[in-house]
């Protein structure tokens, strides 16, 4: 039997470093290639040695598909393609292709230029990697090769995010990436056909969460920001450059306008301009309201939100700052957090999920004393031998030294879920939409995934493999058959329940194979198309009964009785000594051994149905 194998190289019972290997119909597809924000060692990137110990990955993979531009889904892309070695096709949507290299370059700058790491991908590697990208359009079927085809569907979540339907022959897999089933202020809800894949691979970040109403969350968020500003505090909102940032900017912009507030709102320098550019460029990816009003008013041109300069962090008085990245693991958001953490008036609002190991995750779990890493420059000088300090020109030697310090967290820490991931209700909604035969959960915490797995298993097989663990699903190949309209109309005319995909219904017809395609038609249409004559098949049986009368008298008595009990049917007593009820023929003869034993011969065609259960003899 055919098999589909699914192996997470990342995001197996974990959030971060999404990388799923799928083997289907002899093809190997990699889904996402992300980095883990909680690690700075060799665990940061997926372990590609699972695929091959030596040699380039091109020989082992047919294609790579990136679902969206978040670094936990694309952060290892240049490392994989340029350093490990992959020259095959890389698929992603147009917005993802445009935004991905910018975020990869920001990631490289933080890692190499600021942290001083070596053995990392370069700017040129990012450019070379992006040259291999083939852009996808929504609902466009792309033929990767003669057998493998892929199709992208809208996923919400962030600009350009896509779910992908992978098909090889009659076998298929859907990979969701990250998705959101609830529309928001700038993006629509995820949607997919009722494609009934063999496996649906779904994220499960919020596997046990059912969110309250969006309106309540927005009201609580605005209340907390306003209260902090009123008491003279500063509010830090760590966000990723595109996505929740625009959602919350629109929310605060509207509130500031309505309340006529004067406290400044800042956004990381350059990101608002870039966001504006991409939302204009890819306006068709936003929700219906923004598309309709875009010509009259660009929702992403903010009156109250200004570009941020790092010197502003020391300014007195209240302010709101959106800074990247969203998990406080590096960059400007972490620098501002360090400066503001010691003041009880200040507040940090975490609007999304934080991976284990990040500062964001630690403060959300109540940690109030943080161990922070830093780097300092230490200078040494060595005077020449037998020379006084006053009489030589000495050389300075520089050395970078790592150091640790502890940061006391006194500011208020709030978690307000504006995450663009589907909650438990949304995950179940997508499952019912796609109707898969099997489920595989990834991109979630093991305990929470276990709970959701139990719920899903009430209807479907469900798996939650760890990293490096392979799930093997045996598939039952389905053979597509066209059905003639006339046959469908005839079946509907017979009545009975309407067709249900979960309850197959039997249909009677003739199966014709023509030009490598199968078609189910009525027997009359089959005879006509094939130019054949009809041959009628009849069934016979013998029934014995005791009757002292002659054979003609017995037959007449049977005829009289049938006329009385089978009203509405055509019953004839024919000259050849037989009785016909519709197409059923009845003939009577006496047994050779005993004249009182009559043998009734009945002959009929299979279509005939009689609704009487009474005896044919009085």
C-alpha cells in the first residue's frame, strides 16, 4: 500500500525552527526552513544531517516551500541553500518573496554585526538564495514536475502567508504554516477548499486556548495603555515588523484621534515606511474594508505615530513605543526594555506568543530577575623589556570579553493575545473545512498538543511527532470516476438521503474506460456509446407445494389469488399455460413421483420489485 511519511526537523512538539520533511509518492518536499529564537548554538537551525550526512540537499529534495516571512519559518533559508547546499526550486508567495530578504538581513546584522558571531550566512548569500525563489499566486496550481503539483491558499496571519496543498497522483497533503481563522483590522480569515487530503499538517500554537471576543481584547488593551500614559509611564510594545504591528497601530491611531491624546507614539525607524510600501504593493492581500477605502484613505499612513530614534528612550514623560523584535530576544525592543525595566510606572505589553528561552517568555512566566549577556572591550598594554613607562611608545591591545549582569524587572508586564494564530476553535474549524483523513500537529507545546489531539481523535487519526520522529500513514488510493448527469438525475428521482461524503451511497451503472479515464453511465447509455445490443439476464427458482387439483386448475387458482392481492400490477393468464406478473413468469407442473405435488417455476429479471409479502396461494 502507498505511504506518506512526515518528519519534523523542527517545530515537532515545539514552537520555532519550523521545518517539516514530507515524502509522498516518491517525492521529498521540505515545508518551511526556520530558525529557533530561543537558541544561539547549533540548535538554532534544523538538523539537515537527518536528510544526508554528506553531499548537497539538492540530490534528496524535489522542492522547498516557505509558508510566510516570519524568521521561525524562513530564518535558516540562506544557511540551508548556500552553506549546506541546495539548488532546487524554492516556492513562496509574492509578498513573502519581497519581505523575506529584508528580515533575513536584519537577522544577519543583529547576529553578526552586533553579537560578533562567525560562521553565519552573508548578505550575498541572502541575495543568491532569493534568486532561486519561484513566486506563487493564490489558487494557482503549479506543476513542479510531471507528477508533483502544489496550490497555495490564503492563510491570514501576516501579509503573504499561505497554506499549501501538495498532490502527487491521488495522494495529497495540506500544510497550513501559521494561519488565523478570524479576520482582523487589516487581513482576512484563512480559507481552503474541501480538498479532503490524506494528511492535514496544522500548527497548534494555541491548542488549548479559546479566545474571548476581539472587541473585549481591544478594549482591555486600550484601557491599559491609557492608564499607564495617564500616570506618566512609558509603554513598550514588542512586535515583529509586519503583521500585529500594523493591527495595533491602526487600533491606537483610531483611539488617539478619538480621545485627542497628546502622548507620542513611536515605531522603529524605517519599518513604518517599509510596511506602507508593501501594503500598497500587495493591497489585494488585505481585507475587504481596506481594499475598498484604500483609494480615499490609506489606513497605513498614521498621523499620531512617528519614527523612533534610540535617543527618545531617555526622554522624560509618557510615550508608547512599538519596537522589534516581538519576543524581546534581541534588537531595539530588548535595548528599550533594559532601560525601562527598573521603573514601576512603565509597562511592557506582550501581544503575541513568546518561544521558550526568550526574555519575553521569561517575564511572562513571572521571572523578575533576569540574567543578561553583554560584551565589553578590555585594553591591555605591554611595555618593552628594560624600558621605563615614560620613555616608550606603547602599543594598545584590545580584547572583547563576555560578561553577565542581572536585571531587576519592576515595570508592569501584561500579556494581551493579539496573536494571529488560530485558537483551538479555529483549528477545528479548518479541519471541518478541509475534511482530511489524518491529522498531524506541529508548531505547539507537547502538553497542549496532547489535549487537542484527544479532541481530534474523536473524528480523525491524529499524530504529534517530536523532532526527528517519523509518522507513516498508509493511504487508500482513490480512483476518480466521472458520472453522467442522466444517471445522477435518475438516482435522485429514486429518493433516499442526499449524498454525504462521510456516508458513501451505492450507485448502479456501467463503468466505461475510455482514453485512460473512467465514467459511470446508465446501461442504456453504455449500450448506445459502445454500439452493443442488450441481452436480458433472468433468474429462476422452483417452489414445491401440495395441491390435489390438475395443473391448469392450480395455475388458475394462483392467477385468481394474485389478482386479488397484487392490485395495481399487470397480471396476465397467457394461452401457453403461464401466468405473468409484470415480467415475472410462473409455470405449474406435477411431480413425476406424486401428482399431488406441484412444482412452480418462477423466472424474473433483477429490476423487478414487488411489495407484497403475502402467500400466493389461499
